[in-house]
């Protein structure tokens, strides 16, 4: 192969890596500059799939963001529900179905420990809060204000 | 473009007097070991990666399909990553007028990935047995074993392998390029280190974009 062509390919390989890093960096920078709302748990913002149980006294409300297509996060939510106690003072546990165009079926999200299931029809979780990881647990205090320090974190 | 590439060639010029710009160096990179031991050790390392990924996936609830298939795909992706890394160095050094035999460099990189595997296994050993990685072990095996650092979470994960073993891997990868090109070790080290830094930076940006404002560290 012509030596100059070889050099051209070499320059292209290095330029590609530099462009990738610069592009990802610029994308990240722009994303970081977007101001999202601080999450706040307000049941009126979401559509109830399963009736919310009678209000239990709890210091905290835990909301698990799930997508029915994500088997791992669905299993994680079930595991959390299995292990989370229901004694007085234990947190209320809600499932928030996100990134789903169609209204999810109730039976796919039934668990006796769940205090309620909500559908994020308007895309609040992603678009307004800026959250993106399925299976994450959002902790809110009794007033619905977000607790931003995760347990054990 | 010709003058540009000539300038690039001057940057990677070998210290030898007769290796001027535009002169391709003859392949001098030896195999890391004789062929049979190279294949054997590469096989052991590849199996080690498969086993490590499989052990990570088995206890995870809801992993779709068979974890063995996921582990196999992850291992193949790692081998492809080694190939991409080798191809990048081969192509880049051609810009400087040097030729590196791809297969031999691929063998070096695959064997050197054993250092990454050892670091990973070391971190896992401490996490499994003690629940935490001591700082001294983290210095050797990588900061990923520590619960956090001054880096944002996404970048802490991207640079999880940063430790003495990774530094050794970078140094030996640079050494292989020095053997192949005759370029001074300092330059190959700078080039390899910069490549590692940039690719891991891109990885950090990617993780941060995937994470968004989600709170990390939760089950």
C-alpha cells in the first residue's frame, strides 16, 4: 500500500479517537448544563395503575423506577419488595413505570408489598427530573421531598 | 496532507540515526512467548474473563437468557476490544512511518490483559471476603474497589482499573511498541498513556450520559 495512504489511515484512526472523545465530552457538557427539576413525589403527577393502599404512616416513600421490558430491574424491584419489611415505620413502596407508551397491565406489576403502582405517562422521570437508570430507588420524605442521600451511600 | 503526515512521522522518529521520516521500520516485535505457551496462556486468560463475568451475572436476578451466553458475548467483546486496541496502535504508528505486525501486538495485548484480570479478581476477592477493598490493595488493583473517590461516580467507574497493575500493563504495551518501532520508550509510553486516558475519559462521559441525574449506588 502506498506509504502516504497508510499514513492517512493512521491519522484517521487517531482523529477518530480524538473526535469520539471530543464529541462525547461536548455531549456530556451540554447535558450537564441542562437544569432539571428536583424530584418531588406527588401522586397527582402520575397515573395510578393499582389503587394506592390506605395511607400508612411512614417516614419515607420509596419509589422504584421500572420498565416492564427490563427483566433485571423488575426482578430487582420484586427482590426489594420481598425483603422490605412492612412493620409500622417501614417506608411506603411504590413502583413507577417509566418510558412506556402504552398503559402497563396491572397484573405484570402486582406484588403484595407494593403500596401502589403508577405510570409516568408524561415522562416526568426522564424529561423533567433527568433520571435515566431503570431500577433506581428514589427516596422521598413524608412531605414528598426527595432525599438525595441514598441509604448506605 | 503529505507534509502533515511527514510531520507526524518526525514525531515518532526512532532514535537511530538511519531511521528518518518516511522510513518504515522492519517488524522486530517478537512474540511475547513462544507460540504454544502464548496460545495456552491466552486461553487461560480468556477463560478467566468468561468465568469472572459469569460469576458476576449469576447472582443478578432477572438477567435475560442464560448467563453463560451473556458471559460468552462479553468475553468475545473483550477479545474484539483487544483487537481494536492493537489495530489502533498499528494504524497510528503507520502515520509515523512504522510498521507493527498486528497479530503479534494482539498477542501482547491479550496476554497483558491478564494484569487487568488479576486486578479484577483481586478486587472481587476482597469484596467477597471482607466486604471492602483495603486502600493498599486498591492502589495495586484499581480504585474501583473503593466505595468512591473525588471523581464523579461515572468517572470513578470508568477509571475503576486505575492502579499499579494497569500502569504496568500500559508500560508493557508501550514497551512492545518500542520493540516494534525503535521509538524511545518515553514516547511510546506517552502515546499509550494518552490513548488509555482518552478512551477511559470517553467511557466516563458515556456512563455519565447513561446515568443522567439518577442516584448511583442503589440496588
